[in-house]
């Protein structure tokens, strides 16, 4: 009898292992582990606690925005405006604080702006039917323009940045809990919450349904406008948080914050197994993708390699990750 | 067709001559496949199957969905490669790595879902990949002439510069065939070529097949429609569950015999007794929409109301409008005594409607998502508390319905695309019954479904009506409508041309009304 029970258990374990092994996240995770091992052999500084936490802190903004972008990609959309929304929300809050508006108003207002711009993206896409690429390309420019607007009038013409002294923002972006940076804790919490959300809520499952077959989703009673507006709005809000993290880390809100960030975030999400054609992807995957990118960036700093090599390598990694997944399916 | 005029291609002889003379015994078979095996992961799609195609014959390949027909055709056409076995084409061992290699050798495959470029013209579609050029300049005139020639061989005179998206489905089908013969194919594979053709369009296709055969071209005809198979095929090969069952000469074949070979048992479209009907549950008065006008009818509880008509009669459009998927222009819909108008399917579902959509692939399934989710999607919000899915309820519903519909599957975590067409359709049917509807709209529920699953679906429809559901049953297959329905409404170009009650059912009457002729009651 004992034997049978343990037999069932081991076959259950084996099944679970086969299930995990068959996901793309697992392959990407192996790549991460491999990079980790290589780096710890290549550089004596890599395994230092401070370096590891720096690395994690550097990926936390990408991880946080990546949560929203994963969902956007699962619905079959894309959001190019994320970097600009990161900049404009932080600048909006910083400007209000600079004007002497209390942080209890200024900080929520920044989030509100993030949600609002995201919702505008979502409504234009879902209600008007403008393709996500075009809508968010437009928003990318609009939000960047607004960033300059909010920066003007500070010490003369266009200020390139506004200093941030608010304790809360500094804590969000640059504070520590023991040795662990706060931003890392924030990222981990949000990842857990939203991974659970995607798997276990009606809305989360409808995100997948929408991306897998839009017409079938509509005919099955999924409110596709609601789902689409939700994912872009959430992304806007997460961008606002990333904006605060960024501003808190640098003690300043910069007009050029988040420039080129869409490349990093979308790359991380795609490395993690999401497909640009929709219906596929996980937040855990996106975080692993972000970690791979962070290790590669870290490697070039520790090994004193020129920046152009890093840029080329990151580009190669994105294409190779997707190519490897396609080859594996054959 | 005169013998003795030099080396004439053997295909040009009438095939009786070849058989009688037997002078080409070895070469009388254009394609011989032996012991072909193909595995997808753990699934054995083809298990040592055989297939022998004679020169100049129409060879039908039949079998339930999932029997391995399409896999076999994909191997022959170079879309996928076999794992084991041998295939000899024109006496030579072949193993095509790409469809292009197959085409170059003289095999053309017309796939089930037409693979055309809708925004390009006929010439481009016919000659794509092998455009005739002169120093890089495309020779439009030359190709236009040739295209027109190929089309006229099929009895068609259309402007070769016309874009594909402006052609009817049957014309697109003809363009695909023109493409196949323009490659000088000696063997043409047609995978369910007329699943979206009307009767008259099918007739034309048969004439074309007949002409091709006279020219000595061999044809493999994959189909579910056994009547047609018996009409046009010289021999019929049956596959079942990835295995070769047998090959029959037409003279020894019958629908009953083939069905027995396909399913391993006897199945008949027996007539179901009409169940009791109750109060009207749905009344439609003077409904107008994009593709239908002035529709008035009522549906009772427990009633199966059939909708017959040709392609373009507006039946699916009417169903979509009732379900809130398309807008209604004017008219009244009364559900259980209350006037309703649905702005989205979501609202229709919460009011007690369900609709199994016409095209499973594009309108129903979420191909890469697990079976459980495909089944539970429409009810997911009811199985949640504060938006959080209650997994126990989901598991119960999924287990209940997969058992009730005897859905054959390994594990409900697998993607629905791993199931056969019939089982996919059962999952979608289960999706709709899980929401406990008052009214169920079924739009071609047995389209592309194998014989066994068809019989199951008929039984479910009959049972559901007996349980008091009002059922709107749209179908292009008259026998199934006549077997199940209480009444049949016939539509023609968006209008109702007649309503028949059970004692008035006959194929002739339905066809007359569907063709737009008013009924002459004698």
C-alpha cells in the first residue's frame, strides 16, 4: 500500500515537473541560471550582496511596467507610450510639489494622470478602433510634450529636471528595508499580486481570451472594451509608480526619463515568452526576462566592456529568445 | 487522344484502355504510399497507413475528423514530413521537404481553408512564387492570357486582373484549381473542396473534376459528404484513428458500408420524434438588418425551429443580430413577453440566449487556451466571487460537461486545438449549455464534424428541446433539419419564403423555397 501511495506521489511530482519543464519560462529561467553562473565565475564582484541588490533595483522599474505590458501583449496589443507616461507623471508630481502643493494631493494626482493617460489609450483603441501601435505612438509624443510643459517655468525656460525632496518618493525609489531596496520589494509584491490576478480572476482569464481570439471572446460574452481599457489603464498606473521610483532613486524628475524604455520593457516581456500576436505570456516570464537583461547590462559594467557591445548584445538576445522558442516548438 | 502518335502521356488514354490492356501494370499507380507513420509528440496521427492512387482516377479519402486524412495530405503535399514508411510518386521514392518540391514534382494540394492573398489579383494568386519575368519585369499580358486559358478550362470567364476579395467563394475555389492545373500537376489533392459551396456551385466543381480526370489527372478527394463521394469517386479509401481501414471500388460501396468502415459501427440519421412544445418564448416581428428584411416568426419552448436556405440567405446574419453581435435596424424582438434589444452578446447571454457561431475556428475557439477555459469562459463570471474564480466550481462544471458530452481528451489542461473538430464542437456546445440558456441558437453545429460526433450532437439537440429549451437550428444539410425540427423556416436573399411544418417536409419543397420560388400548394 505504501508503495502505491509513494508511486502516485512520485508520478504526480514527475507530472508537475514535466508541466513546468514544458513552459517557455522554464527555458528562459535556465538561461538566467546559466548567465548567473557564468557571471559569478567571470567577476569576483558579481556575487557581492550590494551588486546583486543594485542589479535587482535597476530592473525594478522595468519589472513594474513589464507587468502591465505583459497584459497588453497578451491582449494582442502594444504600448509604446510607457516611457513618456513614466516621465510625465513624475514631472507632474514634482512640479506640484515644487509649487508647494501638499504631497497628499500631488502624489495621488500623479497616479491619476497615469491611469487617465492609460485609459485614453485604451478607449481610443477599444472604442474608436485605432490600432494600438498608432494610438500609443501618438500618446508617446503627447505625454513627452506634456512633460516639457510641466517642466517649463521653473527657473526660467524649459527646465531639464525638477529636484525632488519629498521623503515618501525618496523612500519609494531609493530607500532600503535592511539591505533590500524598497523598489525591489515593491516589484516582487506587485509581481505576485498580478500573477495571481491573471490566473485566478475572471478579468485575468478574459485578458487571455481576448488575445487568443477576439471575435470568439466577444461572442462568448466577454466585454472586450472593458478588458482592453483595463489593461491600458493599469499600465498607465504602473508607469506612474515606475516614474516615482525613478524620481526617488535620482532625487529628481527628468524630462528625458524613460526615453527608450519601451525597447527594454517590451524586450523583457518578449524574452519571457509573451507573443506580439497575443494570447500568450506570463508575468513571471516577464520578470525573468527583465532579470536576464539586467544581468547582461551588469556584466558589461563589471567586465569594463564598451557600451556599444552591450547594446548589440541586448538586441541579439531578444531575437534569439524568440527564435529559440520557435525552434523548440518544431 | 489518338494512340500511336508517338509517346503520348499514358494519362491521355481513357483509363479503361489502360486497365484492359494492362501494358503499364507497374506504372498504373501514380502514387503508392506504404507504411506511412507520423507522430506529433506522443500522439500517433498516422499509423503505418497505405494509399494507392491509380493514374487518372478520382480517389476519395474519407474518415472521421482526426482520422489522419489531413495529415496524410500534408505529407503528400510536402507541408510536413513523415517519420516512417515510403511514398513513391511516378515510380520514384519521394520525401518532400517543402510544398514547392511537391509542386515541382507534379503534386498540387488545395487546402481546406483556401490559402489565398485576398488583396492581390487572380494572376498573382495563380502564379505567386513563379511569376514570369523578362529581365525582372513582370510579364502581365502573358500571364493574364495563360490564366484566362486555365480558367476557361474550368468553364469560367472572369477578368484575371480581378482581385480575389471581389470573387465569390466558388470562384475562389476555381482559382485555386486553376493554380493547381497551371503547375502541370499530375495529382491534385482536394481537401474538403466544397464545404462552403452551394449545391449548384458543387455541381460545377464536379464537372471540373470530371474534365480533369478525362485529361488524365489523378485526384484525391477528401470529403465528409458521402453522397458526393459515391457519385464522383472511382475508389474510396477509409482511414480511422490514424489507421488504414480499407479501399472500396465504387461498385461495391454504399453509404452504409462506408460509415461502418469510418466509425466501426452502424450510424443512421434516424428521424427523431417531435417533442412537446410549450408557450412561445421568443417572438420576432418585422425585424430588419443589414442582410435580412421583415423577419417575423415565433419560437416555443421545447421547439426545434429549423432555418434552411442557400449561402447568402441571411440566416447567420439574422442569428447574429438576435444575439446582439450585429446591429438591428428596425423591428421588434419579444423575449418571454418583454421587448428586448441587445447591444452586445454579453447582454444577450445574461438575458438567456446562447449562440453556437457558424465558424468554429474564427468565431468560437481560443486555439491556444486550455480545454477547461474554452468550456467555461462564458460562465466564468458566474463561477466567481468578487471576480475571483472559484476553481472547485469550474472543475465541477468542466468534469460534468466533458462527461455528459463524452468529449475525448487526454487532459483538460491541453489546448483545445489538440482535439479533433468534433470534440472541439462538443466543447463549444458545452460552453453554451453551461450558461443555462432559455434559447439556444445553433448555426451549422455539424459543419466539419465527423459522423460519430454528428450523431451525438443530434441526440443532444433532441434532448435539450425535450428539457424545454427553444432551439433555433440553422443548417445547410436538409436531412438533419428534417430529422430534428418541428418546423423549418426557409429563407432566400434575406427574406422568409416559407414555413413548413413536419408533415410538409421534403427536400424538393425546401429547395424550391430556398431558390426563391413561392410555394405552389397543390
